[in-house]
C-alpha cells in the first residue's frame, strides 16, 4: 500500500466519524494553540519590558549605597554622600559620564484641604529632568536656586494631581507634606508606572530641602547615606562600561577601599533588561510546559480512539489480510490515520494560536504599539513536527496491535 492510498483511506475513515474525530483532536488543538500563543506573548512581553526600562532614561546607570550581601555591609558600611555626588559630576573624574542626578526619597503624608495622600517624596536636582527623560506638563521644574535656598516648592506627579486637585489648577496652591507647607510650582507629564518606580505617584522637591528641612537627621547625628540613589547618564552606549569602571574606581578611592569589597551597587539598564528577559523567558517556558500537557492528553486521546477503531474494524482487518494485505500494510494504514488525525489537530491549533496572538496584541497595544505577539515560523514548524511525532508515537501501539490480529479470528469477530 502506498502512502498516498493510506492517506486517502485515513481521510475517508475520519470523515465517516466527524464528531468523534473533532473531539479526539481537541486536546491537540488546545495544546498547540496554547503553546504558540504563549511563545508569541512571551516575545511581546519582553519587548514591552525592554521599552519600559529604556523609558527610564538614556544610557542610564543606577548607583546605590550598600550591597545585597549583609556580611559585606557589616564589614564595609554603606556610604553615599553629597560630596560623592559632586565628585561624580566632575568630568575630570569620570569623563564618560554626561550628567548626574542624585535623589533622596522617603514616604510622606501629603494633605490639601482635608484630602490626605500617602506619596513618595523625592528630593532631586534640576538635572533629574535630563537624566530621566522626564517632562513637565504645566508650570516649571525645580531650578538650581530652589536647591541652593532649600525652598519649599514641589512638583506633583500626575497621579498625585488627580488625587489632590481632580478639578482645579494646582499651580500656586499650598500643600502640606508631613506638616510642612509647600507651594506647588509644576506638574509632571503622565508616564505611568514602570518596573522600577511609579513616577506618577511621586512628589518632587529640592534635594537640599528633603535632606535638611523635611527629612532632617536627628539632632546630633549625621547620615552616611545622604542620597538614596544616583541616576547617572553615560555619554553614549559605548561609554557605559568605561563609566562603570571610572565610577567604581572613584568611589573606592574616596572610601579608602583597597582590598575590601565595594560598599555600593551599580546597575545598568542592560542589567535590568537581561534580568527581566530571563524572568519572562522562564515564565514563558513554564507556562508553555503546562500547556504542553494538553498535547500529551491529546495524544492519549488519539491512542484511545485508535484502539477503539481497531476493535470496530476487526472484520475489515481480517478481510484485508485474507485477500493478501501484509502486516506492514495494516500497520501503515492505522499509523497514517493517527498521524493525519494529530496533524489536522496541530494545524487547527496553529490557527487557534494565531488568533490568540492577535487578541494578545490588541490587549498589549494599550501599553505599547511595538509589543506585538507575532507567531514565528519556528513556532509553526515546531508545532507541525510535534503533531506528527505525537501521531506516530501514540498511534504506533494501535497500529502494531491491528497488524498482529489473526485473520481467521478477525473474520469470526462479531
């Protein structure tokens, strides 16, 4: 028997039992569709994460006091001061750095005419706008004079604006932060939450005001960590690694660290992108593995229905053997039927996965136009090959069982 003839007989048999065939293919359809959709959405999610992190700033480097190792922090206490920031801002010390923006942040209770709001209060300098690619929607941002004079002025994030001033203009209005009066001079453009922070829920005040007036250290004490984080902008992508080396060398020299571990942590946007890519990739693989269980279930369904088919067609098998059909012909016929059944389910699953990917793209378009869940050719080829292998694997036993039937006993079967 030729392959073409076996395929023709397989289609005749499947069409004779349409509903049973569709129900048998259902596990394969769902499994293949889910795997393709999840792989496509995983790629779109990585694109979305990358865009979010790149939106934090251009060529951005994050500098934090301390490390993630408590033993190192005990041995070399964290330290990050205004003098360190001034040294980092000096192009003679770190020529690969274009700009430096220190930030000192705490939680604060914000109040306006009876409305209270628990917000993140961030002390910054004018360079914050440049380094973090931020924009002011109304009013103005903090200037150098406000920093020098420790002025009590504030710029509101969009979320804070919606809470405190839902229907009025906040410019010139006075709010209270932890009981201290501040005058609103500006409102930031809505940016939405990122994986690092939600700037819409923040209030920006001069760095010196936050350090010395609003969140001043207790009397008789000094801070070794005067800034929470320093946002550092490298001159370009090629300057990121030289900037890290220059920053590391400068801070180790200023902290007199000759052989000890560093008492600070440097993180780049590329580090964050790589970390989130690893996480999203692992999640995608995990969910894909769960979805692949449907393929196993579908394969078991194919084996079950093929065994039923062998039982139902016992007399047919006996008759074919009686007129000269060999074991290989019977085995090929049932193996091709199982493979065709699985392959059709796989093709329908590819169509389902493509449809789900389009739905995912529509949902993700509200976050980013570039986050498209595209079905890759490799995914289609993998799904097709998997469907064929499932048909062969789970159809092999019923095919062998059919080929081993005794023709005389088969003809007597009722």
